[in-house]
C-alpha cells in the first residue's frame, strides 16, 4: 500500500481516531532521542524507531508517539515491506511540519507511508503543517479504511483537498469531518469500489469524481458509493468533472441519502471542466459517464443552478434521479435545471428535470 500526507503552506490539522490496537512490542520515539518540544528536529529519531518496528517479527509491532508533545518532522518516508504482517503507528502527540521558510524546495511531500501491508494509523493525535496541497493521498492502495478523522483547513486555502484517491480499490472513508479550501474528497483515475459514508463536508468544494481525462489521457473510475453525507455551504455538492480532451469512463456511481445545506451547484456533471478545447477528431470518444444514481437527495441550494448535466457529445447515459428534493435557500430565487446530452429517468424530483423521462 501507499499512503501519503502531502504538504505545502497553509496551516491545517488532521485529528486521528483514538481507538487502539493491542500490540506485542512497542517502540517509543522518545527512547530513540525525540525531544518532542516542537523546535528540535525529531526526524532522525522517527527514522530509527521505524526501522526497528519494520524489522520486528512480533504480531503487531507499534511505533509509539506519546501524547502532550509536539514533534517537528522534516519530509520523511516510512517504508516497507515490513517483516510483520501487521504494523501499528500509534500517534497520540502532535506532528508538526517545518515553517514555510524552512521547507526544502525540492520536496512537495511531507509524511509518506510506502509499501506497507497491514498498516494501522491511530491514537487520537494531530498532524499540523503548512499546506498548499491535499492533506491525505491514497495512491496504489487496496483495502483501506479511513475512519473518525477531522481535517481542518481555511476556506480560502487553495488546493487543500481533504482526501485524494487514485489507482486504489476497496477504500472506505467514514464518520469524518472535512473542512477544506478545495474538494473534501476527490476520487480520481483508477479508483474502484470506493465507499464514502457518514462524512460531513464544508466549507470546501464538495465531493468530486475527477477531474478525469486531463491532457487527453485515458482515465477510468467505477463502482463508487456515497451515502449518509452532509454538505454545508460548499461551492459544489456531489460533482463529476471531466476534461473534454480525455477518454475513458466513469460508471456505476451512486449518491444516496445526501443532504445539502446552502450549497452551490448541488448536483452537477461537468464534462467541460476546463476551457481547454478538445483536439480529438472523434469527440464521441470522450469520458463516458453512465449509470449514475441520485437517490434520497434533499436540502437547499444557495445558487440558482440546482441541477446541472453539462455532458459532452459522448453523452451521459442512464442517469437516475429518484426522490430528489432541492429547494432554494432564498425562497424568492428560482431554481434552474440545465440539460445537455443526457439520457436517463426521474421519479419524484424537485425541481422538475424535463430532459429525463419519468419512471
């Protein structure tokens, strides 16, 4: 697996869940020389402790990061494979990144977990750093669960996605809070069997599939399930976004039991995500969006564009709206629906979507 915390330069906090894992051996970073005073560079102590954790053959060796202390870390990689089938990173204290002035110019990643099977990160601790990129990246991973975390970044911080997922399968994100300056969760190329449940998002740009197909690339996303999720004051609600120049597919996507509170663009498929004009001769070979269901979706929209299906010549097919009710935040405003190159069905939908047939 590969799990990356990426850094840049606007402060954010990630708070981890506090559940524990029983372990047969523990390796405390304080015993390896970590100062935990927020000023001394503790990177070397963490590297040494991790080496022993990864070499241990006990059932669940644990790297311990004790509470009440702040550990200053420069860019660091916790790399496997490890000898034990399960490894635990017990973070109870606070990890802090270098200041912007002290950040190494040749590195845009901060904390990386690479090629480690059976990794658990828990403990109720915090990760604080200046950021101009996404907080957590899940890349090339299988069977990942992210639960009970709290991501907090300023609303005006650019590119601060909460969680980015790419080239990964069987990922569950649940029971978490995302306050960001960009997408709360972005599901990107090569992702399949992704479940998002019990997430509160806002501020931010909402929950997105994509963008897909940048620079004419083949991209694919499938079998995505988002449910029991609240979006509050976000720039978008649930969004699928693709480049006109790309090709591939986004399919079998379900948004169920979603609640909007004062959200702009609550439901949107945008296949013209950028102004980059397609140079492909056959534009029907773009990103094909199909089998997308919105079920039990309700709430309020802060923008007149309540439902937008801006599909390319490749078209969006089998788009299903089932019991969708979105009202305007301001009752004096008129809700608008936009349809282009979309085929599908609707049942019990407010506002009415005239381009979809009833079922």
